[in-house]
């Protein structure tokens, strides 16, 4: 599923037309999605994270819209939440799949930043292949073109890209400059764009800021941005890298757009300036939807009374509904998926909760102790991730 689902990487690549033969050869990416993987994640993990922590609400998604062009998917687009691991995209993706009973014709695949697939720490708790098995597709022009011929469901993209992630709490809910890739696909294939607003996820890691002058210095060493705030210090503990505050997420469907109807020209005849003007119009309309959704649903991001009530109601999940303990349940999920080969048997992954399971989970997954060791724990986990990944294919399954 997100996070960070991104078009920024696409926008920096050379644009060219691909032959149908090239696209056909690339269609193996259709088969990387494993609905059973997401179902298992929902039933073993996200029931804990969702029900007693994020409590997501999906507004306007009682039905998924039909394609306006039967041959090509609609493009879903949303705002990025800043300075945090992409829990908002993960919650949205897992939730939509669950709502529509994992029916690929009713859900979507996500275009994601390639860095998510290639860096162990950028997977949820070093779970190799999790983005691709959950429906993610690395951002490239060829992959985007290929997915525009995907016969099932829709596509999701976060058009702000990396700047949307790194904009900082000082720019919350302010859409950053959009890439044009999704506009080009909408124009070329005459397919609609369906915006939706992600509300309250800006508070997943609140009061962490971004400053252009500091970011420029970190850009020189390949780091896209540097988060500045009190919580920055907490990152010396690896578990805090995946930290999320208990915001009540709202996903609000916006106004469906048809950019190809805004011009009399064929896509091939349009200039860069004309495409850019359409991009800016889409951004302005999405900002209006976002502002309205924030005004209606974003005034109480935590809803503490409801949070306490749900935590008490779901107290059997305690303590694993708290971020401090998420490493244990995510690693146990991966252990059963790989070592017990449940990716083959399709047997349900079962993770016990309650304090009585704490020592058992650590015994089964001793690497989780590294998450609680400052600084040194990072070195241990990076070595662990690199070594483990050598024995797994790109979908996180054993090579032998």
C-alpha cells in the first residue's frame, strides 16, 4: 500500500513512449500483488492497529466508483502526511481491501517510491517484499504505462512525492508542487482522477518541522529532508522510527475530475505549459477539497475519549496496540509467513495478545530486542536486514 506512494521519482526520469511489446513484457508486475497477504495482515495485525488505535473512517467509499474508460483504471490521488512512516497509506490500503472483500476489481494498486522497495528499514519492520505483495508498484514511466493497462481495479498515487512527506508540521495540509505524471496518464488514456483527502494523519508524528536551509545541506549527502523537533531525538531508538500517535484517521472522497475534458487538444499535441496548467488546476481543486475536509473532520485529531473507550473495549489487544510493542507482532507475523511457510499453506497467521505472550514473542523473535537499544540497535538491525534479504526474493519468499 503507501507510503510513500510517490510520483516524484517518475517526474525526474526521461519521458518517452513505450512500445506495446515493452509494456507486455513488463506485465509480470500485475502478479506481484498477493491479496491473501493483505488479508492475513488485516486479520493478524491491522485489527489491532486499526480497531484500538487509528480507528479509521472512510467517507464516501461505500462503493468504489466504476471506470469511466473500461480499458483503463481511474487514478486515485491524495495528500501526503508529513514527516512520518506511511501509516496513513497502509491503513487506507488495508482498509479498502477489507471493505471490498479483497476484490481486485473494487480496489487499487499503488505507485510507490522505489526507495521503499530497496531499503530494508523502509519496509514495515524490515519485512522484505511487503510493499509489492500489498499491491505496490515501483514508480517508473514504464511501470505507470503498464499499470494503465491493468485489467482490474484502479491506481493510487500521491502526486506531491517526497516534498509532501518532508514538508513538515509547519506546512500541514498545504499541498506541495505536484508532478505531472498522473496528469499525463489521465490525458493520454482519457481516464478520471478521483482525489481523496487524508485527514488527521499530519498528527501521526506532530510538531516535527522542516526547513529548506537545513534540507539543502542534507541533500548534499543524499538525504531528502531532515526532521527537526523534540521527537527527532527519539529516533536513536529504532522502534521510534515507526512511531505513530493515535490519530483518528479520516479518508474523505473528493470531487471526481476529468482533465481530458478541459482541453480540445489531443495529449500528443499539448505543450509542457498546457500540461502544467492542468496540473495546477487539479492541485487547486484538491486543495479546496482538502481544506473543506479539514474544517469538518480535522478539528479533533485524537478524539481522546473515544480512544480510551476503544482501548478499554479492545483491552485484550493490550499492549500490542501501542507502537512500542509493534515490532514484536510484525516480526512474529513475518516469522510465521516465512519460516512456517504460511505463504504456501495459506493457513491463518495467529498472534496471541496479552501480557502472557510477551516473553514468548521475544523468545521466538530475539531480534526485536534491538529495537529498544539506542543507536547500537540500529547497527544490529541494519546488519540483520541486509543479511536476511540476501536469502529472500523480491517478494520476501525464501530463495531455496
